[in-house]
C-alpha cells in the first residue's frame, strides 16, 4: 500500500509552520482543520516536541492513511472524523494554533472513483465524505436548468453557465454521466474561441459542482467563525486557499476583526481589534515549489494572531 507521504506533498509546509511557530513554543495544542494525509501535522509534530495535534477531516480514507503515518507520535496526535465547522465542539481547550489547508487533496484528485478530476473517467461523485451526502451526479440528474446554471455561475464563476446547464439537462443520461462524459459535454458547450485560454474548459464547472456538493463555502464561513472564537489569546491561525471564492471569505473575515470598531473622531483611546494580521496581502508559493508541485501554483496564504480573549464573532 502506498503511504500518505507518497500520495500528497503538503503545500507551503515550512511557511505555514513559520507563521505558527511563535504560538507553538512549549506545550501547546494545534488543530489541523483539514488533516488530509497528515503532511503538515507530521512536520509540526517533528518541529515542536511539546506539541499536541487534533486532526479533523471528513474523508475516512484520508483519516486512515494519516493515522498510519502519524502513529509513531502516539497520543500527541488525535484524529476526528468531522467537518471543521464543528471545531468549537471538538477543541478540548483553547488551541494555540489553527491550520486550514482548503481544497482537494491529491488522494481525492488522483482516484478516478472519487469523481473529482476531469482528466480521468469515473463516476461524478465529488463528495469529500463518500459515506454521506448526495453525489454530484444525483444533483445533475434532478436539478432544474436554473439550479444547475446558478451553481456553475456562482461557484465556478463560469460565464457560459447557462449553455452548460442546457447541455446537461438535454442529455438523456444526465444523472449517470461519467466525469469524462461531463468534461466533454462542457467543452462542447463552450464556444471555441473561449476554449483557447484559461486551462481545461471543464475546470470551473467541476470546481462549482464540488463546492456545491460539499457546501465548502458555507463550511468555511462557519469554520472560520468557530476557529477565531476558540483560538487562545496569542494564538495564531493560518489559512491556505486555492481559488478566489475561498480567499475572498478568508480575507474579508480576518480583515473585519483586525480593524478597530471605535470611530476615529472620538476623543478616546481606540479599542484594540481582536486580530493582528500577520501577512501583507496573501503569500504565494515560491517558483521552485510551483515547479516541484504544480498544485501549489494557485495557493494564497493568510494568517492572523488573536489579541483578545474569548469569542470575537
């Protein structure tokens, strides 16, 4: 069996740990909200000898692989099968660090049976947790033209969403399409001039369906709010986003809590905002990492430090 370390290369691993490091000196708890195959967690446990990590993931296969990889760390690591929107219920104490590596792992992308990738033919599933929820194929088989077009337009920012939705609803087996068939259907629905740039023409549609099926943006908004509430005073949060919709939510949420609520014209000392931003804008992967791991090309990293105690939402 191939180990987790061969299946996935953690994106910007060292940069993320450098941002977390000041909060993780000495005994501390880190919550890895998107454990995946444990690459970031393994590096954190190696670097910080007094660290404990709780790893959260919805994917049972990822949890199993990460569990094997991290078994040598004993009770310093605990795995939890859940979405990270439940972080407030999972955390046994205020964590000093929180890491969110959003998006799809190599494990999911490279397994044709999971239905995430347009480059391989398989069922149109796309669920992060294949044991629950509704597969993307079921949504395509029952949703109206308007529903499909809205999902593709909103979550894929696809300007030809209406044409793609029309092609889907006309297909006689729309609820049984394979990923290869769906990718070809999308390609044919997009005018030829528009197919010449921007990568694979099905990329935005597949992204949109995946986000919808897994409620990724809703989970991110709820998870960020919960994470900022439970984070310890002086604790740090680091978030890796892979497309503009995610990054927009992260940027807006962190910035909103890093600005004082006291009007500038009042003759009183301004109230300290709950967060201090640790990155100017978003950090991107260096060129050498992008060459070694092309999936890091789209990453945007933002981080903040908590400056007040207790909930902030």
